[in-house]
C-alpha cells in the first residue's frame, strides 16, 4: 500500500478545518497509509521585510527537507506549479505508485516555500489560480488526494 506523507507548516486553528482533515484522513485509510507531519511556522513581525521572510522560509525549509525521505516522490504546492485536473492528478499518483512506495506532499507556511524545497521537489503543483486562505489548503489537498484514489479505484465518488 502506498504511503502518502503530508508535510505542512503551521497549525490549523479552526476546529471545522481540523474536523475536515480528520474525516479525509479516515477515508484515505482505505487507499493508502497516510502520515501527517505538522511543522512549526517561524514567527515574523507584523510587517516583515523580504529578508526576514526569506530567512524564515530558509529555517522552515531545513525542517521540511529533513522530513522528506530520499526515496520518496516529492510534490511541492506552490503558485508557479502545474495545475492538474482530478483525473490528471489521479494518473500521476497511480504512475508514481508503480515506481515509488512513498509520495510526500508539502504545503509551506503562509509565505510559501523556499527555493530549496521547490528544487528538492520532483513536481510542483498549484491547486488553483484563485487565492485561498492558507488554512484552507490542507483540507483542499486532502480532498484532492482522496478524490484521486477514488478515481484510481473506479469508485463512484468522482463525477
């Protein structure tokens, strides 16, 4: 069974978001071994400079990269990534599962990901050109992963 490791920076503050993630974690148990790693977001002042942001992202990147197994296929979520349909994401996950035993998906902090993490990634993925609150990305990604597995399995969830 494929292992899916979700590496995220920051905590979910709202109970309804934590509940949504817990529901998808339960559902995904039928299709993969899900591991969720939540890393601490660096504290920044109210109006940080670009240098302060870059330094914080660099510190976060060291902790992120430490969590990515060298043999895993790594997907970094970032605005400049490729946008895929649900079917295309399912095809990608299915193809990767034939060659790798683990996929890592990385969501950075509210300021994104450092170049080091993006360079380590095997793929860059953008969920949408729309802007969403950072807190909402985790349940959106988990839903997309769940939908991909239902497509791969030929389930009726996907329409």
